């Protein structure tokens, strides 16, 4: 047994964690942010980094600190039923409902669309995603070391290619940085902060954290303090790599609008930049690497979701779950990348506050003796606010007026909850709830102990 590992071990785990987090989808959001933020790019990317790498880092630490064997066990501190529901919704979100379809759509937008006429775009997307998810299904049903090996080769290849691209952008910028779009003209920091939700890495960290912890344990570190320290060092390595790429790609996006114009998503930005600097060879290389990276990510997501739901409902076989999730992913992928991103936002507005609240409770749990009352109260308060945020965001997305009951609640929240208009209306109520319920629980425990001691003394 040991409590300390050499730096080389931390580095290996950190790179593994980076590979788990990093997918081609992570490149499109900072690119789009850069294009839209323009001259406010540095303020916007600062906010993006807080949720794009800060929260995933916090999630890894929370899993290490909790001592739980998986997310469901941690979330069950609220209630066993909540543990199942929250974990299931999270897996569906980072799996077949949004993240998995996004892998197919991103692979098409970056790897295939540049070579296909726009008039055949929808047909091309249909044919490509059909083949993409058939291959995903085949590999998910036949797990092989090939996927791991390809993933280990692809991650360094993507990093090297992106770093070369970013160096070129610094040495020879695509163009001047333009004025910000309306959404980023004011409050660029908070806009970037909310855009970081789109990576979904904070949600994924609650799943990936267990993989990191198991790797650390396999190296002989078994104490809670040792695991937490190793998780922190490994997580820091992963987040530094992610941060460098996010900042670089955001800068690339900011300098690209003058040369390429403004795109609906960040996907075409990378393809255009690659062609600009390296010609058709660069485009082909980027396309192949991104396509394979998206495929390995998709296989991993399908396998993880299939395994969890088979464990949850063992009467349905793993193969049936993977088949079902692959079909769902294929259907959703054909709505197109921009629609997948847009319709994921209301769900993320609901889930992110719940995930962050769970992380905070995990770190503070010892202060209130892990009381279920505190966990339940905080999650109820968070849910009451984040659910309304989800409905509000959906109405804004669809361009429809708020329902009568929704308009009244939104107006009330906007009037009385600090930072509500920034999407953080849940934060202070959560802190207040933790403090109040924590005090109540500690006073109750103190009173119980005191009465018990008096009774024992009397007897």
C-alpha cells in the first residue's frame, strides 16, 4: 500500500482522463464562442473555462472524496429512487439523447460535409449517420482492443494536429478580430460560463471519476486522502491540456470571421482553417482523425450506457440496450448538429445545477454528518429552480411565450433571486439551504446526544 505516486503515474492517469473528456465535439464550442465573442473573446473564454474545465475537475474530486463506488450510490444519499432517476437521466444525456448523436453529427460536419454539395446535405447526413451508428453498434456488440488502441493513437494525433494548427494561427493569424455579436456584446463572461455547459464534461466527470479512482487504487493507493490527492494531480494535468486547447481554438474562431464569415456552429471553422493553412491534405487528415475520434467516443458512450441500463434492468440484455440506443442516436443525429446543440440546452439547464449541488454536498457532507435531510432539501430547492430554467430556456428556444404559470414563477424568481437572469438563481438558495438544514441537523444531533448522556448518567 502507498499514498504517493511518482509524477509519471499522475501524468499517465491525467492523459487518460484527458482522452476520456476530449472528443471532437469539444472543439466546436470554443470555436463558435470565439467567432461570436469577437473582441470579447478573452472574457468569454474565461467564463467558459470555469464550467468547461473547472466543474469537471470538481466532479473528479467529488467522486474521489465521496468514497462512493459509482454515481448512483452517491446520488442515493438524497434517496435511492433519486439515485436511479438522476443517474439514468445523466447517462441518457451524455449518451443516446445528445452526446452520442452529436458525435455522428460533428463527424459529418467536419469530416464529410466539406466534400459534399449543400444540395445533398440532408441525404449525405442520413447515409453517413446510418453507416456511422451501424459501425458503432457492431463494435459495441463486439468489444475489442482495436477501439482502445485506435483511441490511444487518435488522442495524441488530434492534440498534435490541433497544436500545429494553433501555432499557425498565432504566427500567421487568419484575420483581425471583429466586434462581438449581440449575445456577447454585454455579459460575455456569463455567456461563456453558460456555453461551457455544452461540453457536458461536468456531467461526464461524475461517471469518469470512478474510472480514475479505480486506476489509482490499482496502483496501490487506497486511503481517501491519497486517492483525493492523486485525483487532484491527475485532474489538473487533464484540465491544463483541455484549457490550452480551448483557449487556442477560441482565439482561432475569433480571428476566422473576417476570413470565412460567421457559421451556425463551430464545426466548419476547423475545417476551413485546416484547408487555409495546409491545403486539401490538411483537410483530409483532419477529417479522418475527427471521424475516427467521434467513432471511438460513440462506441464508448454506447457501451457505457448499455452496461448501466443492463445492470439496472437485467431482464433486457446488454445487446438489446445497445441496439436501442444506437437506433435512437441515429434518429436524433439526423436533426442536425445545430438542432442537437440547441435542444440539449434546456436539459443542461436542468441537470447542471443538480450535478453541481451534489458536488457541493459531497464536499460538505461531513459537516452535517451525511444527513439525508440536508441532501434532500438542497436537491428539492435546486430542482424547483432548475426545472423552471429548463422550461424557460425551451420557450426561448422555440420562440413562444411563457405559459401563464411559468411567466408568474419566472417573474417571481427574477425579482427575488440574485443572479437569476444569469442562469445562477439556484446558487444562493442552495447555500442558504445547506446552512439552515445543516444547523438544524447538528442542533438536533447535539440535543439527542446530550439527552442520551443525561439518561445514562441518571441510570
